[in-house]
C-alpha cells in the first residue's frame, strides 16, 4: 500500500517514514512539505493513504484534503497534528478525512487500525 507523507517539518517526515515502514505491506511512495506539493505528489503517485499535517505553508492540510479527495475520492486521508480532538479546527470534521491521529500517537498499530484497502 503506497503512502504519501505530508508535513512541513523534515524531522517529522523521517519519523512518519519509519512508522510506515513498520507496517507490513505499506511503503512510502513520496513526501511533500506543503499542501500544493501534496496535490502534485498525490497526482503523480496515486497513493492509497495520505498522512496529512493540518498546518502547512500555502494551502493547509484541510483544504489540501478537500482538493485531493475531489480528484481521487478513493484515497484515504488521515489528518495529523498536535491538536487534541477538542481543539481541531471546525472545518476538519467535514473535509473528508477518514481519521485524525495526533502526531505523538502515530504508531504502526494506529495505522493498522485504519483498515484501509
């Protein structure tokens, strides 16, 4: 299962890459550091799963999720951030993302629990 990691912080992308690599059958197809780059990489690689940071330069992860799902509705997008669920921006709930995982809770078990595919 191909995964696109979207986060503007390279150290977190490295952590996410390691976590994805620990999930059997999953592999990182590409990385992006902005919402615009995420849309380009998603079109180029057609990932099954996108791990999308909410706070990104340019268009944010919520808007990037809307645009990505309009182009590729079968993609599973998981929003990531440091927000607690209660502090998520109000538009996070209706952007089409399949789930929200706090960055500190991103583990292989959390990804396997998504039941993608």
